[in-house]
């Protein structure tokens, strides 16, 4: 046992020395993640506003102008062009200069005044479904409200004419939003980006570590020592656990500062969960490095793991909207558990009791994959 | 006394290629055993099998009391290994490398510090122990690798081409260390393709194309494989006239050697200095020097290799170390 600790310490010290001495590596591990976090945090913004809109006002009356002002008031749609006819509006949509066209036809005010249906046309560029959904919803919402106002005004005039109050009840649904009341998508996305940056820094670096030793020939000298694969793997992973913890701490600090990310739950619990998560990402890296002959193969292996792990994690797309078989696959994905933990702890102040499944799964996966890597690691050459 | 290494019908194949074919020998405790052969003759493959790095395809070996086929890890505690290519960490200094490898062999604390001080002193590395090994010249780097191989006081040290590419002065110093280790009781298994170094070995195994073609003390090898008289001959463009020398009665061998050629003549044959001079004069190149010399291990190697070539019909590439 004492001997194992001596061996483990030797590997940890050696890995740490090599990492600290490698300026480029340190930059990749400690500085690049913060840059990536800030840049991606801004880039991965799902809030839709300032959708370029071409306005076609053929009615040209104070009423039509008033409605257009009202439609554009909340900033979701932004008037970027004005056209005289539908044909020209279509051309602007085709050219990509606008994503929405709003057409108020001639006679709009006249029809309203006569109490006849007054059609308004909204044309949407559907190539970005999320965006056109939101833009379409904004337009519908405004015109529904406007239609209700028209009816209400007419009822009031009717009441006055009849000399008694005529009223009608409507359903008034008002959603109240918890945890992220402003629906700020950065608060949802930034933990995801932190996870992404962490997996890049840990999995690929460890995957390439042993492969590099194999490639430059230093592994042969290690293989001739009586060190056991498990000790070697653990020793190679431990310094990067420290790196990962530093990365998460900086990521949270920077996110709290730059993106107003709330930190509501227990940091200690988050630390433990992060430790387990790092076991899985580092374990996968080590496993990849045991099956790779060259650094290039190890790098490709890392990418091969990271891409599906990110896409099936629920960071960018909700797991609930995936097909059933894909939802089943996400249970195998450690990233899924960690992002759930991270979001729940940060935004909802969830604790170990709420996240026992996720935390337990991460721990089990971490042990399993490091064990698998140790078993897979051969102390013989081929 | 049980031998330090006992090799029994060891064979290693890589696909269709047989790198080591049915090799058997043993090495006594405290012996310096030299393993000679051209590049690709199977020297490194043998060493890697004996160190537990490569599994044998057939046969087995007992190293420090353990079978390489079944207990390679038990062997690793008791041997030291210096590979042909410098394989310590180039971004770490000698001391840092020694600390890592000492730890890997379970050495820690005061004992590790004491051993590092000892090997640094023995291999004369005190001044450079903190310089990254990648920045050291080849000769010093080899000493670091040797210090590393003996750090944990192994019973047997395997040195694979330890002096390849090292200047003659460093080579001599290096061999002093090797002899010093053997005197202290360590068994040394060393491969080389420098024939002069092989003279330092108690016994020599000659590898040709994967087979152990000869095995004995240097003196016995010379008696058996280079009998008769060996003449050193120098003449202008002598390499173009070796065929003429080979046609003389009793000439067994005529090969390039240094600036001239070595010509070996069988016992009792009627070819002597006068005949050699006459033959070259007849060819238009009167020799500048003809003198009898003691056969070297290179003569032995050439004799064994050419005999083997004729027997097996294969050629081993002889690469000059320069």
C-alpha cells in the first residue's frame, strides 16, 4: 500500500512538472477556457430580437401607422425596409434582407370602421424555425391584442348607446416564471458552455497524453518499471482533476460577473459533483489513449466522443424533444448528468437529495471508465 | 549456481517475419554478456522479451528467477533497462527523471534521495542534474539513462546499444562504469555493434538474422572462427582487388578493414607475405603494407555472418556505426 502511494505520487509529480513546464499546454488548460467561455457565452444566445422586418403600408392612414408602431414597439421585430407592394417585400425576403414582411392592405381602416374583417398579412422566412416561430408569435400576439381592443371599443360604444353596461368575460392566463424570470438565455446556456469547455480541456489533453508518450518512445521506459496500469492512470488523471476544478471555479466566477449567472446552491456539493464529472471525462480520455497508437488517432478519438456527448447532453437542445431512442441514449452520457446538476444547483439551489441519481451515475461511470482504461492498458508492446 | 538468465528456444514472430528464431543460452550472475549483431538481427527484440516488454511467440526465458511468459511484472522489480533510443523525459532534468523512476520502483523519501546522490556521483552528473535531458549532449544523456537503469539496484541490467552515437572518450568511460557494476555483482547484458567494445565482455553471443550463430568467450570465438593467419594489407584502391586476393590458394576471406583489408589464410596454406605482395603487384597495385595481425572480433563476425549467409541464403545488413 505504501509502495502504491509512492508510485502514485511519483506519477503525479512528474505529470504536474511536465504540465507546468509546458507554457502552451498551461495556456490551453487554464487561459483558453475562460476566453472560450466568454466568447461562446455571448455567441450562444437564443434570445430572438431585432428580427429584420419589411413593412408594406398600403393603407397609409393614422390607424395603420399606429398599428405598425405598436407591432414594432417591443423590439422583437425591427423595421429595416419599407416597400410599396407585396412583390417587392417578397423580393426582400428572397434576398435575405428581411426575415418578416408585414402587409397592411389598402382599405384596412375603412374595413375596421365598417365593422368588417380587416385582413393583415404576415410573411415569414422559415429557414430558421426557432426565429420565425418567435417572430410569428410576436406578430400574432400583437394583432390578437389589437383585435380584442377593437371588440372592446365596439362594446363600449354599444354600452353607451344602449345606456347600460354590456360586458363579456375572457380567459386571462398569466404565466409566472420561476428561477430565470427575465428568461435570460445566457443564464441557461452559460453553464452548458462551461461544461463544453471543460470537456475539451480534459478529455482531449489526457487522450493525447499517453499516445504522445507512446509516439516519442518514453512509454517503453515506463513499461519496464513494475508500476501497475491503475496507478499510472490515476497518477496521470489527478493533476488534471486539479486543472478541471480550477477551470470550473474560474468559469463560474467569470460567468457570475459577465453574465450575471446566479449561484444559488451549495458550492461544496458542486465541487464534489465536478470531481465525479472530471473522473468520467478524464477516464474517457485515458481510455481513448489506451486504444490509440498515435496522437492524431487520440485526437480524433476525443472528437468522436465529444461531439455526440455534447449533442446528446441537453445543453443546446432539450432532451425531452428528442426521439425516444435518442432519449434512451442520453442516459449513457455523463455530460447529461453534469449539466443537469450544474443548472439545478446554480439556478434552483438544488441539493444532493434532489440530484442523487445524477451524482451517483457520474461516480459510477467515472469508476467504470477509469477501471476499463486500466484493464485495457497493456504493459506489453505488440 | 543458478544462472541470472536462462533462455530456452526463444522465438518471436511479427506477422510473417521471424525476428528471433529458436535462441537458447544462459548468462551467469555477475557476468558481462555481450550480444552482437547487425541492425535488425534480433538483438533488441531479444532484450525486450527478457525485460517482459514483449511476449515470446514460442519458447521461454527465466530472468532473475521468474518466467517472462508468466510473471513479467515480477521480473520488472529486479532488472534495469536502458533502451536503444533515449527514452527518458527530455523536458525534465536528470534529477527529476530519477525521482520519477525511483518512485515507480517504489523508492521514496530518504532512501530515494540517498540512491539519487549515489548514482549521480557514480555517473558524474552532479553539474548537469537540473538541465533538461533534451538539452544534454548524447554522451551525458547516455550516462543519465544508465544512472536511471541502476537506480533501484537491480540484479540484472539490460543495456541496448548504450554507446551508439557516443564519442570514443565517453564510450571508454561508459565501459569503465559497466565493468565497475559487474565487479559489484550486477549481471550486465549488453548489446553493441562496436566490435572493440565486445572485447570487454566475458562471453559473446553473435546474432545473425534472428539466430544465435555463435556463443563463446572472445578468445575462443577467434580461435574457432578466425583460425589461420590474418594479414593486414594496404594498397591503393584495394577494395577493387579483393577478388584477386581471394583466388590465392588457402585464402578464406578477404574483406575491407579500416583503410585496407584483412586477408585470412588457412593453416598450412602456401600463401604468405610474398605471395600477397606478388598478387597485388601483378594486379598493378603494389601494396604499401602487409603484416600479420591478431584477428579481431570483426573478423569473427564477418566469418560467422558469411558462413551463415551461405547456409541460410539470407543477407544481414551490416551497417557501419559511423
